[in-house]
């Protein structure tokens, strides 16, 4: 019951955060200068069309996209459609459905980010715990290298890897999701080609994430190593592997909380990484939508990022409530 009370409070806060973000997600793109319909009409009719024809097409598009309504009416329509899973029609790629565009780009981003998050969290925390326990030269080397990786912006490391391993040493493709002349299909040739394009953006995300997690775990492990239970374990000549396991489990609690924050940061970094490598994921889709002021696509992508961050935080709160008995005790004390 204490855990349910804790989760119900958290769920209320996340619901309020989602409602506020939904409103910002609608109004902020409309603060961009310019009118997206003007560019759409020019592209559809060209320069030779008469002003009357342009005006008729302009009014048709304005009505089609609902831009002739008040902002409040547009927002209510947008919120109702979102709750039904309808994100509208793209301005720049009319009449393409935004849901279809996002569904086509999302698997590429998931294949890039999920392995980087999971492997980066595991490897970074293990390296940080071992370095803090061993101390000496290993600790200094891990600390300095992790500090550099965690402080490096995602796009800077992506550019360095792009130049070093795709331009100076052409070991990997310089960009894209697959080679020219191929088309996405479940075949060995295409999968091998897609993996070669995937590796560099994945590596840039993985290295930065390992650095951030190693720094956090090292700081927690240094604190835990001075605890009484570590000295007690050493007095019984327990193997290092056993002691490191105790240190890792105790230092893991703050790292689980940090994982949710890191997911939000990494989502933004991954979008920039996709742009650097021209990777066909959500980041490239958002970048193209911003350039063309495609409101529905911008709203759909940013809302997707928001939901991912909120869900990640909610899952971490659930996991933290299950792992840490102090939360359940605090809830019982308040009652």
C-alpha cells in the first residue's frame, strides 16, 4: 500500500507535467517566424501562377490545416486528436500522414539509442566501481578519460569520429542509413550495410554515456568504499569480486535515478548525432521539419521525446520504490 501511495503521487505529477508540456508543444512551434503555407503554395504552383490562383490555393491549404481558426480552437482540436493518436498531415510532405512519417523514422532511432543506453549504463557503472575500488593509476586514468567523454558534446564527438573513421581512415560510411542503390529489406546484404552505417553514431553515443555513468558511479563508490561494511568484508579476506559487488549494489541506487535524467539528455544528444551522420531517424526528421516550419511533424516528434522522458522517469520511480525500502517506510510514516 505504501508503494502504491508513492506511485499514485508520482503519476499525478507526471500527468500535470504532460498537460503543461502538451500546451507548450503546441504554441512554441507557432512562434517561429514565417508562414509554412506560403512555402507550400510556392512549391505547388511555381513562379508562373497568377496571384488569384495562389490566393485560392493558399486559402484551401489554410482551411485544410485548420489555420483559419483561433489558436485556442486549434489547440483543442490538436489535443483531442493527440489523445486519439492522430497527429495530422504534414505541411511540407502533404498529404503524408505524420504518424506514418514518425513510424518510419522511429525504428532507426530505437536501434541507435536503446543499445547505447543499456550498454553504456552497464559498462560505465562497472568501470566506475572497479576504478574506485582499485584506486591508483587505474582510477586516475578512468577518471580523466571519463571526465573528457562526459564533458564532450554529443555532436563534437560525432564530428571527430566522422572525420577520423570515415574520412581520414575510410573504415565506415560517412553518413546515411544505407548505401545508395539499396532499399530497406530483410536481407543479409542490407542488414550488413545498415550495421556499417549504424556503428559510428552508436559509438559516439555509447562513449559519452559510458563517461557520464563512470563518473557518477566512481563518486558513489569512493564514498561507499570508506563505509564500515567494506572494511568488515576485507577483514574476512573476501575476494575483490565479492566486495565490488557490494559496493556496486549500494552505489547503484543514485545511478538508477540518474539514468532517467541521462535518458532525457541522451535523447536530445542522439537527435544531434543523427543530424551529423544524416541518419534516417527522428532527429533528422525533426531537423527537416524545423527548416520547413512543419508544425505537425515538430509537435509529433517533440511530444514523442517528452513521453519517452516521462515514461523513463516513471519506470525509474517504480524501480526505485521497489529497491529502496526507505521510500515505503517514509510513506507509512506520513500516514
